[in-house]
C-alpha cells in the first residue's frame, strides 16, 4: 500500500474527532446540533478513507473486500 502515510493521517484525524465528541458529551451544556455536526465530520472523514483505500492498487496476493 503506497499511501500508508495518508491513511495513518486520516485515521489520526478520525481519532481526534472522536476525542472531541467525548469531550462534548462530558460537558453539562452539550449542544446536540454541535454533536451532530461532529458526527457528520467523522462520517465524511471515514468516506474519504474508504475512497483512498478503494483506489489503492491490489498487490499480487491481496483481496480487497471493499470493492
């Protein structure tokens, strides 16, 4: 996989957004709309990550179940 750095960066971004969600939930005055926006942000990042993976070339012995 030639885009390991890109994939790792995207995974780290998703992890950081999940931490934001955790922080938002712990606040007593959490705003539901902000929470939903953050969920949408994470979904967009996951879609981007899936797109990157689906564009990767197969190695000789690899089976990619996403396609």
